[in-house]
């Protein structure tokens, strides 16, 4: 068995580009997210400042955003905006 290119441990994954990595480093090499964070707001003021909250959180947590989904939902009385961030830690 070939060793992981990152740490030298016994590797079990061969990536599409031929690199060999262990389970601890497979997400680091594939660009896949390791977690997600959900932000939502229903009040007008909070919806207007949702982007500021997201930016502040990203800067404070030093993460790499892999994908983002923005969802808007509403009924007769309420409007909700949700931002879902899929990220990897740096």
C-alpha cells in the first residue's frame, strides 16, 4: 500500500489525479466541504444586514467557502432569507 502524500500514513484513497491520500486528508485534496453553516433572517433589518453577518463569520473563522446556497421563502406575513455556506477549514 502506498503512503499518503500528505502525512505518510497508510493510504486507502486514490484521487482522480492519481494522488494517494489517507482518510484524514481526502477532503483536503478533493475540495469537498467538511461542514456547513446556516444563516437566516426574517425581519427586514436583519435581511438587509445578513451579508455583513456572513462576512464577519467567515473572517473570524478563517474558512474556505466551497459552495453557497441562498434561499428565499415567504407566506402572507413573513419573508425569510437563508444563506447556507459549505466550507472547509484552512
